[in-house]
């Protein structure tokens, strides 16, 4: 299989977040959360170090609670495969302000690069569409990434899903804070909520 | 079709609904169960609560983390067999420290006819306790309001993760056999 024209994961994520304004960004367990960190720490970044399969559902809960805010989930193919049922849950709720981007390297990069289901059979774009996320697309160029980065600010036209085929080359490990309570309370504080 | 041991329409689901409303619960993820059917109907008819059907119970744990981050309280409705599906996702609760309340209709106890329900029903309380979730139980309709009040207060005011087990004695054992 040709692996030409695969996009660079860090370039994809930094483009998605370059003009982020009020976006809340959730990074799925694994390299995606590091990619968000590499694009720049931010009070509205939700870094996941566990809870594999939960990134899209955290995004849904946030999107329903804050319907005027763009909520962006950035995760990997393995993490999305583990929470595939959540695409059906999201397709039913249709939160117009939720966008999901899968960085698809067709492998479990954190555990030794074992191939994932997307390498040969599973089509996440088709799954999302079949679950009712009608704006579901495959992205293979940076121009498409730039267009998606603009579109996700429209909180009346989602939910939207994009699968981006990325290269599997290792990148520098840039790690965010591991303190989950700090992460949540920092976002809540930035949204104007007081501590309990 | 199935019959319930107690055929009269129960009012305890209305008590639960009233308590959840008073505590400003907004997101109600659920996997359906017959014992939750009246409460689910009340939630879906509510203008302040959003009922969110899940494909598997662990989705609800992650959803409640996101809801709280966005400023809303939620409650997860499921039956005891779904508790096992949640185990890894329950690790988010102490790590992210969000208010967690779940109402669990019990199977596999008190007159159960289906042996397949018994293993998970027997370990439900233990699974919660090993995962750091406090367990309260309501065994009859009269104690539902006080148990729900205590559970909601400690979950939302004290951030004490709490599960309320609604016993099969309360909801009525399913009867398929003669």
C-alpha cells in the first residue's frame, strides 16, 4: 500500500488550533494529547492520560453543557475504535458544536506500533456517517485541514467528523500536566465557574 | 412479555425525579432497564434534563466528566450488569474529581429467575467499592426519598462518588416462568 502524502500529525494539530479563539480541545489518550501540548499549553486543553475510548464522550458532555462553544476532540484511531459506540450516541444527540478529528496512523503507536483495524478494514469515516454524523470526511491535504479548522468554529453546523491519515514517524515527546483535577478546574475556571 | 411481582404503578421513580430536579441535574445518560423505565420517561419529557441513550454504560462515565467540565451535573442510569462495563472508565472519577452519581437497578438478587444475571449482580457492590464509589441501597419505596437525598447531597456537595442500588425487592423481580 502506498504511504505517500501522509500528513504530519504535529502540523495537522497546530493548524487546527492556530486560531482557536474560544475552542475547548480534548486530546485522546496517547500521542494525540501530546500533539495538543506541542501546539501550546492552553487553559482550555483537556489532556487525557487514561480512560481509553472516552475522549469523544467527554467532548459530547462538554458540547451539550456549552452549546455556544466549539468543542474539538482530537484523538487517535485506536482510541476511537475503543469508543466506536460513542459515534452512535453522538449521531443521535447531534451536538452542532462538536467536532471530532481522528489522527489515523493505522497503528497503536504508544505500544510498539502494532497495526490497528483501520490499516486494512475499518473505515471510521463510514462508521461516523452511518451513525448519523452526516458531515464525515476523509482528509488527506493540509488545505482540507485548514478548511476544517475554520469550519469547526461554526457551532450551528455540526457534529462533524474527520479522519486524517498521518505518517507513523515518531515525534518528540512533549508531555502535558498529568494532574487531572488541575486540568478540569483550569477549564472550569476559564469558563467562569467557581470551585465548589 | 413479563410481569412484575408488584403490578401497581410505583411512585418512587417520581420521588427520584423530583430529587434530581432539585439538585439541578441536567444530563441523564442511560442504558435502558425496565426498572428505570418510568424515570426515563420523566427525564425525556423534562424541559431541564436531557436524556442521553448510550450504547454502553462506560460512555456515561466519560460523558459526566465532560458535562461537569462544562458546568453541568449529571446522573448515570443503568442496571447492575452495566456496572462491569464501566470499570476502567470509573478511574476518571478520582483523577478528574467530578461529581458522580449513578442509580443502578439490581438484577441477580431477591427472587431472580435468570442465573445469567447472578454473577454480575453479586459483584456489583464490590466492584463499586473497589473502584472508590460509595454504595447506598434502597430496598423499599418508603426509603427511596431519603436515600436519594443523601446520595445526591454527598455526590454533588461533597464530591463523594456515589452509587444507589435500587434493589430487586423494590423494583420487583422479573417473572418469565410459570
